């Protein structure tokens, strides 16, 4: 076939296929135009998932009739001050999106500049441009897109259901709203309002948190820590969730470069590296990060939709993100997310009870406490008038059935009652109480009991704290090992009798091949025949640990890590395995002094709010929530 020039209408449709792949892409381009025009309010109306109608109205600077005619021409823009494509200081090119959309739909532009006495409208129908006509509109611009992809019916077959397309539009607007908290947004779809965001007030950091709380939920707003850092002209700001507030997917990770939402692999990898010590690999933190740098240092034209970027100095950006996030998490100290306590309160509510908006129990189960063959007993709770929850009453009835008689009343029996040793409250003498610091001086309070030889119950001035002793001590040992390694090596403890560990031959060879690196971590191993490893020294921090289990677990870790990276580069895996074996085990009875010592160490150790696997180490229950749980509020 001979070479020929394609007609302009077909060229525009090809360009539209690169930029406008679905209705959400059209909305993104048009909303970015409104933001670049200085709008403080943007209203979006969508019908049939954007396929039949998209209307976007803003109060920006507006355009006159001559500018309207130029705006729908290809390669016309007001957003490029010079001919340097690397000096892009706006979100997009008005002259690129509008002709592309007009080539595959019926596009109507109505605009009125600031100070003008009238508005003008222009229509583009499947690539055919009309002339500007007088119209009625207040200051700003309204863009109306009808019958998207009507000129290319084949594209309509690849679109999803209207609900799915509308969800994509909502996600797009939410990301842009996060980046621009000073702009008010509304979104209406199919005669229902789904998004109402007023312009956030205050300084930029606080305004962003307010906007993020409205979009990502109150849990994130209550459990986010600020991030602010700068290095060599690159600034990073935003809010990141505590490690105990995590999700199974990365959907709640929002990254922005110069106000533009992006999905950049470099930034995602830096976030994963910063949280590597705190989360398992199948969990993801919640965060929103805003990176700002000179436009000359980043290329935003790598992807047609500008979803990916390329940094000139990738090492600088990655190092800034990792360092800033680790510093922010260290500043959070032993904090754990409040969602852990709220989930605990939800689990503590009596079965089959209704709860009001404040969390108070309204109607416990109507089943009263019964004894076999007897009249219903009085309800529990005194003036509160509650009755025994159904599950508890059923279990009590089943327990009493074999005895053929009701249990004697509690009165008169409490005087001789003694708690189990592990749950008995400590006996504080007057001298000990006077010497002890006040409870409000310790965030994690004072230990009062140990339950099931696993959980420490502590009292604070604002409520109670329940600590998982193994998870908490595991984090403490892990942090000590990292600190010791950075200071020149982990101290080693020689075994009185060397431990002989039998392994399969490949595992033994794998361990012996890393013997020098393991020695820096405090573990001295040497070969003792085929498939055998002799352990002579262990890290002193581990104390009395099961050496054989430790070595076998390390062998499995090395098999998973492979030979590509050194142990120092995979420090979180190796030290985490060692810390788990050297921690206070569940089922070990602790004295009051040991429990309090553990609490004080947690308060002084960063990241002690979660163990190495991302699980919380303690649960805090506020006194006000407990009182509401029992109907005292």
C-alpha cells in the first residue's frame, strides 16, 4: 500500500486512544485543567458511569472566545511558558486533552473570564469544531462531554459496567483532592451525591490531614504521624500511618510528585524498605506522601497519562523517603494505633446486644439468669437494670445442671476467695507505694497482674493496658541487636557445652558459607562433618534460648533469602528470627518487678508498639470507653 497522510479526525481519534482510555481519564484531564486555572471549587456530575454525560464546572480564571477556539486545537496550550518540555509546572496541557475528548464525543466548552461581561460557548462534535457563541455562565468554565466514545463504538465494548467506571472516577477525584486540600470538590452520579469536600483551612500540613481524614477515614487521621524532610532542594511532606494500622493491599498508599498523583515503583519500593522492620511482606501501611522538587529534576512525560515519572537522581529521592519515614516512625515511639483498642472493645461487648452511636449498650439479651427448677433470679447491674448476656446464662445453666442445685450466693464467700497466682494483684506495701512513681508518669502504667502467664495487665490514669509479653520483648531484643550491630558487633556468650545441630547437607553448607556474617551477629558456627553444625557461641542478648531451633530456623531463612544479598542487607529477617527465639516466651510467669521493667523498657524503645511481624504488642482501653461499655456513661 502506498504511504499516505491520515485525516485530522482520525489522527485526533488515535491521540484520544492514548490519552482517554476510559471516562475516568477524561475526568482526570478536565479536573487538572480546572486546578491549573486557579479554581477554588470544582463540581463534577456524571451519568451512566461517564459514558453518557460528564459535566465539570469550576470558578477558575476562564477563557475568552479567541482562547476557546485555540483550546480545542492540537498542540495549543497555556501551560508551557517556554519550549522546554522538562520545565512543566502545571498538571497537564489543556490543548492536548480537549481536542482528544472532542474527537470521540460531543464536547461543549462554556467559559467566562474574570471581569468579562458575558460568557462564550464552543462545541466540538466528533472532531468538527463550531464557532464561539454567546452563552450564560458565571465566572469560570463548564465542560460538558456527552456520548463519550460515540465516534468510536468499538471502544465502548471494552468499558466496564457503569458502577465500575463511576468508582474509577471517584478514585481519580479523591487522589486529586488529597493533593489540593484548598479546593472544594463535589461529585454527583446518577441522581445521587457521593462526595462533598469543603476547602480545608489552616496551614498546608494540617489541611492535608483534614482532607486525608475525610477521604481515608477517621482511623487514619487519629493514627497518622507527620513527615517533613528536605535534602538538596527536594522536600517531602505528608502523613503516614502507624505500623499497627495496615491493610492487605497497597490501595491506601497515595504518592504525589509536584502535586501530581503517581504510581512510581521507586517511591513504592522506598516505602516498603522504610516499613520493612515493622510489617510482614503481605501487609501494607496507609500513607500519603507529597514530594516536591525542581521540574528540571523529574520527567513527567514518561507515560501518556503521566502516571509514572522518572527522577534524575533516584538515589537522592529514595534515601530521602526511607530516612524521613524511619525518623517519623521513631518519633512515634511505642505508640500503637487506637484501632486495636476499639476492636478489643467491640469483642468485649455482650453477645446479642445493641449499641448506640456513642458505643453504649442499649438492650442486652432478655434471657435472665436461671437455675434449673427455680424462678428467675434478679437481674445483674443494680440500678442499671441489665441482665446476664444470653451466652453467659446458657453456659452457667449447663454448668449447674449436673449439680441439680443452684450455686450458693456469692455473699460470704468473697472473704476467703484467693486469685490464681498468675492473676493475683501485687501486694503493694505503704513503703513501696510511696517509693513508686505516680501512675500518670508512665504511659504504659504500672503492672497489676499477669493473665494466663502470657498477658500483662497494667493500670494507667486513663484506663488499662494489656501487653503481650512475648511480642513486646521480641521487639526489645530486636532493637538491641540492631543497635549492637551498628556499634561494632553483637556481644557473644560462649556455651559451656557446644551444641551439635544436625541438618540436611545443603542447609549445613548454606549456614557455613555465611559463618563470618553470622559471627558478626553473635552466632559462632563451624562444620562438624557432613550435615552437622557445631554452635560454640550465641548472642548474649538471647539468654537461655533453644539453640537447635534457632539454627534450624536460620537455615530456612537463608534458603529463602538466597545468595544474592548479604545478611546485613537482610538484617530484619535474621535479627527477627534470633529475637523471636531469645524473647520471654508465652507461658512464663513473671514477677511484678519483671513486668514493670518490661513496661519501662517498652516506653524507652522506639517502635515497641508492634512486634517484628506487624502485630500490636499492647492494647490500650480508655476508662471512658470501659465505662461506656458497662453503661456508666
